[in-house]
C-alpha cells in the first residue's frame, strides 16, 4: 500500500489541483481558501484508491489509512 494523500475540493469549482502529504497541510489550505472566499465551503478529501487504464489492462493502487 502507498501512503495516503489529501486534497482540498470546492464543489462549485471542479477538480482539486494539489496533493497534500498530510491532513494538517490540507486543513490549513482549506482554512486559507475559506478566508479568501467567505461563505464558500471547502472539503478535505483523502485518497482511498486510484485506477488507471495503462497496464495489462488495469492498474490499481490502494492507499493506507494513515
């Protein structure tokens, strides 16, 4: 298993663009964005699993809980 990572997401804006190595860093970013955009909710997401169609024919990755 690979180490989990975190993303900050806002429903109205689309895809997250930066991976955060710790939940604390993701929380800091969510709070920073919330201060810049009052009344908008930001979510901290944790990667659970990743899939790609590249290798024989699928490749999957699982991420540890911590």
